[in-house]
């Protein structure tokens, strides 16, 4: 599901899918390489280049989620350590099965583990630290704005998980260095931690399947006919009051992950009835309604001196937009000017 989302909606989900796939492959290769099958001989060290990928993928996922930016070509540089490790091991992969079996039992294999583990920990540390810092800032900014709680919790879980994995990896390295006899036991610590992370991501993904599917409400077509609808006039009036309260008082539009189905669940109105209500009573579709409220809120903040020190992008994120380009397009469509031009008319310098 995460891999089939459209690029416009959920680039971050594709990175999360790549991260999950990488961890899963690492765990699978770890198990296969220790199985009694003869084929395992040809999989020795195959998983070693993957040790350098999870931390960069975690950082890129957090960056795209918090900045609503895409993946750039220069981001391929983050895969250089993994590529360097792969190139270094290519001659080893071409060796015979007998050589590989003998190598596993040699001291050189242990020396390679210590060298690779030290490099992986040193390279992963700045990625994980920077990713956690970005995640903490994002969570603090959006926790009180009605942002989807499951998505925020998933980000918190991933940050805590990678912090824990980094601690486990460093501790394991020191224990192995001091007590080599413990290595048969410590070898299982990181795969267990990775399995726990996969289970956690799957749990939050099932709870937040609409977000993983890239469901922003923009693809929900309005019903063409309502002849068979069970939405009576009295119920429509009550539902309309509930909807307007959610928009005007609770400001649900500030949630950047708000969808028609999420809004319906939050205010207790069936999705078909809510869609019909927005189309018939407000003469809009769901994206138009939400964007109009977000732009109105952005205009208030851009004109407010108290928000003068906030950048336009910060205001755009706070009112629920997930990219600068979409904010600029919608703002100009509804107001006839760009956010920068509007702020200039208010006498507030664009920061």
C-alpha cells in the first residue's frame, strides 16, 4: 500500500516503505545465513551493505514528512557508504563456497565485523540524531493543532525505536569487544529490535491506513445523485451545525492529514452524508471547503503583527498545508495574490 501511493500525496510513505523493506530484508538474510541449508554459504556478507541504509532512510523519511519536500538527486549521496561497502565485498562474493565457509570460522571475519560495526555506528549516529531533532520539533509544533494522533505517535515510535537501536548497537559493540564469548548471544539483539520496530510500524499503519494510502480527500469524487440518500432535512440541519462547529470552533482544518473519512469519524457523521452535506448545502467539495478555511486562517496570521516573525512556510504548515507550492497555488487562486504579495500589503516583512 505504501509503495503504490501517488508521488504528489505521500513521498514520505515511499521512504517509510523502503525503510521497512530494508529492515525486513536484513532480518531475513540474518536468519537465512544462519540456517542449516547449504545455500547459506552464498549469502554470507550479503546483508552487510544494508547496515548503512536504515539510518539515512529514517532521516530522509522524517525530513520529507516534516518539511513536505521531495527526494532530490543529491539525496543519493546518502547511499554512498552502502555502495562503498558493496564494492569492497564484490571480490568476496565471487569466492568459492569452501573459501566462505573457512572465512566464517577465521579471525578475519570477526575483525571485519568490528570494523563494519564501528563504521555503521559512526555513520548512523548523526542521521539518527538529526532525524530525532526534526521529529521532536514537528511533534511539538503539531501536537496542539489537531494533527492526526496516530501519525504523530508513529513518528514518536520510530524516533524512539532508532534511538534505542543506536544504544543497543553501541552497547553490543562494547560488550563484544570486551567479552567476545558473548557474541553468539549479542548477535540476536539487533534483529530482535528490528522485528519490534516492524511490528510497531505495522500496528500504526493499520490504525492509520488512510494516511498510508495517501488519502487526503482530494480524490473523493462528489456523488452525482442523492435520490436514495437517507439524509433527511432535519438530520442535515443538525449535521450542518456539527460540521460548522468543527470548522469554526475546533478548527479541524489545521490537521494536515485531514480527510473526508477522518472528519466524518471525528464528528460522528457517515461519510456519504458528510459528502452530500458539503456538496448540497455548502456548494463545495471537501478539498475546496478545507482549503478555504486554511487560506482564511493564513490570511489572519499573515496580517497579524504577532505572527510577523514567522516565515510564510511556517504559517502554511501550521494552517494545514503540506507543501509550499500547494499553499501558494491555493492562496493565489482564492485571493488573487501570492502569500508574499498579501503580506507585503499588510506592511509586514516576509521573514
